[in-house]
């Protein structure tokens, strides 16, 4: 009986260790999910990586200074499912980005969608049913 209890305890500890990364995910508490902003700017970089992709956007502030923004996106797999490729953005591309602004850092956001100068939108809007 004692061996079964030790085996059960060991299995329980292993399950907890495997579940820790899931429990550690931060969610969207750092972003104002009730506010949506739009910004036109120039892509400085695009990293389609896990756990979250990033898009660097440079834009001009009110006094003309360049502001460097970082937009957090979903996972690489999620971006691919939405029509993104590793070369979707190139440094120098002019885009309009929709995002939820960060609560603490004024130059971060949670990416919602992008509109390219030719009118393309990613992720592609879902067709009405």
C-alpha cells in the first residue's frame, strides 16, 4: 500500500510540473481590452515566433519625433492560420495597425489587424454567414 501511495504522489508531482507552463501564461491584463486604437506607421521588424509574435512599428509623435512601438501578436502557428507568413511584413512597409494599447508602457499594444496600402487586411475578415 505504501508503494502505491508513493507512486501516486510521484505521478501527481509530474502532472503539476507539466501544468506549470499553462498556469504561468499572463493573459491580456497588460492591455486595455476595452479600447482600440489605430496607428499608421512603418514596419521596423516582424518576428513570427512563439510564444508571441512581435511587430515593430515606427511612427511620428506629435512633435515630429520617431516613436518605436511593439505590437504583440498571437503564436506563430496562430498567425499562420490567419494568413500570415514570415515575410508578410518587410522593414519599411507602410501599414495601418489596429491594436489594444498597453496599460503601463505607452508604446506597446496587442495586435488586432493590419491594413496594407493596397487595401489587403490581415487577418482576413470572416465571411458573414
